[in-house]
């Protein structure tokens, strides 16, 4: 355990709660929508605001780092102990687009407190979860009597996460020396629920491609030529039909090579979660579950790779019939990847699979977009133990359970470039409505995030 007295931390947080919320609400009023060019100046203003606030918090270094897109913020507060571990906190200050006409009951960029919940775009994703670290480090110092954190503390808060982080890896590679860390804390994640605090241990990666298929040089008569020349739409349909076997396993040779398998301990921990499949199906707006045989729903979306058809096109789509063999067809595919899979190897495997299945007479191309690597922290990693202990203290000794994230994000770039383990610390819950109208964060949970951060730095620095 760290030597941070719980009561002193909570007293400090209570005294500074209102000022913390006022500052956060000021930041939330900046519409830092990275996806819209007309908000480019607002994204820059958001970065400038955060850098200034971090300097006010006590960080001796707080800089705005330009990219070829939107700016990021880097901050650093060295520990007085030269042998202290170095920890890098990741988050983002850009937000999703939001307009009152989207279904919001309040102005998305005029934050309001209603029944203990703060409503605004970015309240949960991700400004609120970034900002709790400012009060957390101050509470850590006040409760321990330190003048510097127990760890060498760094922050990297990017400005393009909601636009796919197109310049993030280049930013990390260029700044790798200054970003070097023994552990990375990602505060762009959430918990299972208000009553079931959890720590995420991994995110899936992503590879995506478009397959274009070309047959005749133009649409041709299906009566005059049908049955005698290859049809690109038929080839597209056959590719999709061949993508999975009867057990919903991906059939691409080599697809599962190198995967880090689920351990029995992890499967047992997933099974402990209070998962209501019927409620989950309602959230998914679906009517049945379907997936790889031998795995539960949670295992499928957290720890198994997938191949999904995102779009298919080709031939006549209008009203009525048109008796043609179309000139072309198109498939859009994405592959969610798990630990042990390499996006580059998946691209090679997919390309070879397509080449073997496309018949003579069909010209084709396979074009891949940017990929994201998966990341996973072993359950026995010491830094994960620190996150779990800190969160348990904040949640009054409650047992902390474990999840993974089915989606993908830039955290793996940090793990890959910096060769540091990635840990996840977030307090948002599913009902917070990330990317949706009326996004909110529960203030009490937000302060639990503050408290967890206050305990975490001492625990990470404690000898074991």
C-alpha cells in the first residue's frame, strides 16, 4: 500500500470539488471537434487551455505539440526521487460532433449539472477522465506532504482520437525519448457499471480493406452473356460466403496464428461479471447472438478476433429489375484483432486468400487502410496490481473485476513504440452515452477517478 491516508485524500478532494467542476465546465465549453475543419481553431484553443491549466496545477513542463493535424498536449512533472518509476498518462481533448438538433435536451457545449450528473459533449469521453488527473495529483501531494509526485509523471493528451488518430503514431515516434515510460495509464475507458468497478486489461486491434472486383468492361445483357462469363457480383457473394465456416470461425489460412489464448482464469473472471444477455441484445438492437463456437458472448467481443462484412455493392440497385451482368462489385471488410496477431501479417493472409478465390476473367484489387495493433496487459503484471489496489481503495474496498474492450484505439501505438505496458484507468459507465446525445458523467464516479489517481502514484512507486 502507498502511504497516502485515505481520509486526507478525500478531505482534499471535497474541499476542491467545486473549483474542479468549474474548471472542467469551462473546458467543456470549448467545442474541440476534430472531425470538422471549422472547429480547428477550437481544438487548438482546447490544447492551449489544457496546457495552461496543467501549468497552474503544478506541472513545470506543459507544452502544445503540433502535428500535421490537430495539436496534442505534453506535460511532465519529475519526482524528487530520481529512482522513481516513470508513468505516462494518455487521453484526448478532442470530442465527437454534437448539435442540439441531434437529440440533445441541453446545449452540448453549455455544460449543466442535473441530479449529480454533468451533461456535455466530452464530459465522459474524454475531457472529464483526463481532467481528474489534475485534482488527483494535487490530492496525492497534499495527503503525503510531498512537493513532487511519487513517480515521474507525464501526460500525452492528443487532439485527433475522435478522427482516428491519423498522426498519433508519428507523434509518438518523434517524441519517443521524452515520452519514455515504465508504464502507460490510459484514461479513455470505462467500467462495467456504477456498482461493479472494473479495470480493462486489453483492446482489440483493427485491420480494414476494400476489395474491388471487375468483370466485363461495362454492364452487359444477362441473357446474351449470362452463364458464359464471370460475374463480379457473384464472386463478391462467394467471397463473403466463404469468410466463415459453420462454426463461425474465420477461414482465412493463418488468421489465428500466434493468438494469445484466453486462460481459464480469465474466462472465470469474465464469467463473474453480472452479464444480462437479453439486456445486451436490446442495447445491440439485435434479436439473437451469433459467433465463434465454444466462446461466450463476452469472450467473443473482448478476446477473439473477427472478420466482418461492413458493406457490399455491385450491379443494379434501383426499383424493378435490370437484366445485367454488372461490370464491378465492391466489398468492405474489417478484422478485429487480439493479442498475438500482427495487422501486417493479416493483410498478407487476406490478400493471398482473395487471390486463391478470384477466378480467371475477374480483375481485382485489395486496398488496406490504416491499422491498429491489439494490446493486452497480463493479469499478473505488477503495475496492473497497483491500478487494482488504488481503485479498490477509492471504492471502499470493493472487489475490482476485469474486462477487455472490444473496440480499438491508439493505446497499442504507445505499447509498441515505447515498449511499456498499457494499463487502463477509467470510471465512465455505459449509460454515459459516449458519442450520443446527452453525454454525461456521474460526478461522484468522476471523483472516484480523482481518488484512484491520488492513491495510484504512491502505490506504483512503493517497493514490492
